[in-house]
């Protein structure tokens, strides 16, 4: 990783999220730029933990930076008041904030969400008080391709009928059993 210098508006957005103790993994342009020593950055993309208290912290962080649904100066076409919605129900979504646009997805294609990405993420110091978990290069590649994690069965359709919590438990058990199996 590099000592990349990010736009102060990007740092301010991440600072607000960290100040509210939101658990998340940084993905997208910023994570890619960190791994590849620079590059174009259009905004911030995160995968937050989807448990209730974390979603509430994220809600407060968004409120603290005057977030509005939309991106690139255009309001979201759905016309939703995000303050009256469960963020998990409207994600993936983009927010315009006081500082920078922020994309939120609790379970991007090719992943099982925060816990999946967190496993291989590393912390990276971006400012004195901003030290997010950054998705691994492999996970960023998986995200861009929408490819499921290598540890999952080739088809996750058998799990599709289960609630997300049970899918996550089943996935964790599959990973654990594969780790115990000699190769």
C-alpha cells in the first residue's frame, strides 16, 4: 500500500463515518487507489455491517454530514426520504453529502457483505483519525466481476431460499468445514 494523499473532502466524509464508530470496509475507487498507488477517485464506496446498531450509527453519520439520496448533484429518482427508511432496504444507494458522494451497499454482488470482505481487509491510516479497513485486491477484483467468494459452493442457489442470516451461517459453516479438510 502507498502513502496516498486523498482529497480533504473524501477524508472528511470518512472521518464522519468513523466518528460514529460505523463498522465498514472501504471498497471502490478509494480502495483501488490505495492498493495501486493512486488513480482517479470519484467518491467513496463502503460495505457496512448490516446489524441493527451499526445501521443506526451509519444513519447518524449520514445525518451529521447532511446526506441526501443521489449522486453527482442529482437527487435520487425514487424520491425517498432516507430518514424514514431502513438503510438496508434502500441499499445499494448513493448519498450526496456536505463533502463527497458516498455509495453504500450492504451486500455487493460477488460477496456476502461486510464479514466476507472484512476477513481479508487491512487497516490503512489515511489521516490521524481516519483508519478504515480496506478491501483486499482480490476482493476488489471479485467485486468488479461480481464473482462469488472462492470458499463458497459453485452455486449458492441451495441457500437462496433461506433468510440472509441463515445463509451467512451456512456459508460460515462451509468455510469452516473446508478449512478443517486436508487439501
